[in-house]
């Protein structure tokens, strides 16, 4: 019987080398798993929130304060001192949004080609300077010019920050952070009322009326914070100094399991046009458009509306504080519920209808001067619905658009299209329409009901598209690990609604 041939030495050596490679691979994998398990995801998320949200939140609070304090300045003598007649005050408000809309998309393209640490503080310094100069204008031409350039300078902040969040947080975490960020707008309303009340007592210092100091002091505060922002605004996870290398890798893995944020995507005009040609991106814009008119008419005209009920300028400033505080609470509450229940459109619709009740109350009060309490209650309903509905509407592109450049452009498109509603809104609350302001309140009510319609359409479109894609292929969430990823056009992507 023939003996079995002995294995060749070379084959045995190759087999041993393969076993060693497999062992090393397992050891490396186990080591990486141990490193990942050593990081507490919840603690890391809280760390990101503490480092990122206050930094950009304070910038947005100052932005909203500097754009809306003109309403406080108006009842402190702005219109009379500048010799405004007819609708000239409204024209100044409109010019702000003209500049805002025109420069929205270019600002986000610049952000994509630079860095957040450079671009966001630089924008803040620019609008802080313009806001301060508003305090020394002495004629209508100066007021109109300053308002236009204030809009230009502020145009890049909000869409830029929404895009910025998409490079740090997973899709299902972004909506809540956008809502937290936007809640700074409600805080700005409360702070604006408190500050305007206090600064109003500076009337007689240099100028007969105190409106100059509202612009100057709040504008100077913005400039100071903006210079500090170069130190506390961070870029992206790969370069953030407050993260360890293990935490950076963990964040990259988190984002790769959920979004395209880890892709090294270069800027191309092709990706810009992807957003411009996507009907859903236009609907996201229309969703904000139907909220921006009630949002900005409320924030710009609330002091005037309350003053027209028969209150003095000082008391009107103070009475603006409680509705904004209520709006801050409802925004956080609705954002939390929406996040936990994974429902977006539903809570937008509920919030818009809640705000609509407020305008129905305002319109139904036929004698607001003798029954100011009724109209004042209406302002609570309006604020309590407008702010959460707007916050949720603004998160649509952040959670549903895939492709970094496309998402940056979609965010900017949404704000640009949305603020066209604000352009119209600035012309609705004419001085001759008080104290009922039927035209302005009616438009706000109609726009809120329009938002209910748009949000419902988005719900059914996104749900239908997800169902269609379910019939083609299964959902893939680890899009950051796919070299052939084509963005949200890929049938493996699912929309949130």
C-alpha cells in the first residue's frame, strides 16, 4: 500500500501565513470593537451638544434679535425721527428680505468652499457692524441701505448651520437639534422685549429717543460675541480639537452608518443643479414659505400690535415677553414629541392649526381696544404654534436630502423661497389698519392653512415614494460605506416624514 505524500514545505508555509493573517485580522477587529464599546455614545452625543449647540445658538439669537429689534425701535420713536410717512417703514422691512433672499444660496456655496469657523463668525461681524450703524442713521436713505445689507449679511447663518449639523449628527438626530437651534428665535423675542424696555430709559442720552441705543448696544454685543466665535465655533469632526482620535473614528462610523457626511465630496455645479431640479426641494421651500409670513409678521409687528391695544410703549415692550417664552416651551415640547414618535408632518400640521386658532381669535375680536385681553390671548396661540411648526418645517432638507452639496443648496433654497413670504408679509401691517389689522391677520391665517396643505402633500409624496422604493430594493442606512452612493435619488434611500 503506497504511503500518503507528505505536504510540500511551501504549501505548509502558506497555510501557516494565512492562519496568522486571519488571527491578526480577528485581533484587529476585536481591538476596534473594544475601542468602540469603550465610548459611551450617549455621553459623546451630550458632549457634541454642549460644544456645538450653544455656540451656534447664541449666533442665531443675536441674528434674530438684530433683525427684529426694529419693531421695538419703531414704538420708541424711530418712524417719527426719520420722518417716515405712509408705508416707508414697511419698505425698510421688505428691503431686508430682498437682500436675504438674493444672497442665501451664494452664502452656502461659500460655506461649502471654506469652513464654518471662518465663515459663520465673519458673517456675524458683518451684520453686527451694519446693525450698529442702524443706530446712527439720520434719514430714510440710510435706513433703507442698512436694512438691505443687514439682510445680505445675515442670509448665510441659518442654512449654513443646518448644513453644519448634517456633518455632525445622524439623520434621526438632526431635526431635534434644528428645533433646539431655532428656539433661540423665541428667546430672542423675549430678550428683545426686556432689552428694549431697559434701553428705552436711555431716551435723552445724546438723542431725544432711545431707539438709537437699541440698535447700537445690541449691535456692539453682536460684534464682541462674533470675534469670540472664532474660538468657540468648530469645523467638522475630523479636525475638532475637543475630540480624541477614538471619538473622531466613532463619529465617522456613526455617520457612515446613517448618512453621507463621511464622504469626501468635492464641490461641483452638477450637484448644485441636482437640488434645483428636484421637485421635493421646492416643496421643502414652500413649506417654509407658508410659515415665514406668519413668523416674521409676528416677530416684526408684535410690539406694534400690542401697542395698538392701548398700552404705552414701555408696557408694550414688556408684554411681548410672555408669548415668546410660551413659544420657547412649545417649540422644545413639540420637537421632543416629534423626535420620540418619529413623526414630522403630523406635528407641523398640529402646530400650524394651533397658531391658526390664535389668528381666528385676533380677527374675531371686533373691539380690541376695549377687550385687549382677548387679543393678547390670541398672540399666545399664534406664537405657540408658529415657532414649533417653523422649526420642524426647516428640518425637512436636513433629514431628507442626501449629497453634501445638494443638501447645502437645498437648505439655502428653502430659506430663500421661504423668505419670499416674509417679503410679502412686511407690507401687510399698515399703520392705518390698526388696531384690528384685518389684512395682516387674514394673510397669516391663510398662510398657516396653506402650510397644513403643503405639509400634507409632502407627507403623501414621501410616503408613496418610500413604498415605491420598497418594491425595488431594501433600505440601506450605511450609505457612508457605499462607494457607489448617488444621493437621495438612490432607491436604497428612504425619506422621513
